[in-house]
């Protein structure tokens, strides 16, 4: 019954979050669906310390889907991988409920840590295509990680992160990522900095022009005051 329940749950999740799907039968072709079935079996074996068999089943899922989920990772309910090619999830990763990953996402380690060396993700999180979350950092609930970002440290709840390295560009997200899975309309911190620099440069230029005009005016007034003195000397 547990296996049937898992299948029904995966079908519901994919149909809810993928606008391209038209029937439940299509779900059986999805890499996300296939890899999660492999993961659930492998994870149960891993918990029973059947490590080799767990890895064997896990690697079969990798060959079929291009998605690598270590059987030791802990994944909550409502997990969805859109497209999924190139997604990697490390052994000590912990993922909460209602998390969505896009293709090319890595939840990995830095190569220098021991023990808990992979990220911990809260609930209601979206991670955009190609983003990397590395090390034993914690991503709070209701966060969004922009496509191509590299996150190396903790992110508080309700934040939007973009860039390399990742920088917080928005706090206190009001919408759940699953309700608004938008990978395009993110704040652009580089553009904002350039715009602010342009405004500062314009203000400085205008002040220099005003100062130059003032100096020229004072110079002309000084010349006019000196002319009568020269006539008297003659």
C-alpha cells in the first residue's frame, strides 16, 4: 500500500506543478517520477544498512534519468524536480516539504567537510536551473534561489537569493515559491548598483558644472571691480 501511495502522490505533485502535462499517463515518462521511485526504495534499504544494494538501485535511477539522489538523503513530501537532467543531491542533504528543483541544480558539499556536509532545505523552496547550494548551510522556509546562483552560506526565511556568490536581494517573500515558480523576474543587484552609480555620477557632474559656473561668475565680477582702480591709477 505504501508503494501505491507513493505513486499517487508523485502523480499529484507533477500534475500540479507542470503546466505541460495533459494526462496522468504522461507522468510515468517523467524523469522526476522514475527517480523518486528509485530513491524511495533505495532510501528504505539505506536505513536498514543495506548500503550496497541501496547504491545499486540508486545508480540504476541515475542511468535512466540523469538525476543523482544519494539514498542517504532525507526528502520530505511534495518534492518535485522539473526536467531534472544533471540534478545532484548529496548523502547528508535534508529537504523539507514542497520543494521544487530545476535542471542542473546541485545540493552538494565543498569537499572539505566531514559529517553533515550537504545543505539543509526548509519548506516551500524553489531553486532555479543550474543553481548550486554547497556545504552544510541552511536555507530557510519560503526561499527562492535564482537560476545559476551559487549559495555557500545560510539563508534566512523568506529570502530571494541571486548571483555568484549568492546575495540576498529580497526579504520576507509573501508568496510561496510553488504558487509563483518564476525564474525570470528576479531583482538584478548588478543592474541596481549600476543604476545607483549612474545617478551618483550625474549628480556629481551637475554639481561640478554649477561650481564651475559660480567660479566663472565670481571671476567676472572680480575683473569688473578691478577696472575702475586701473583708470584711477592712470
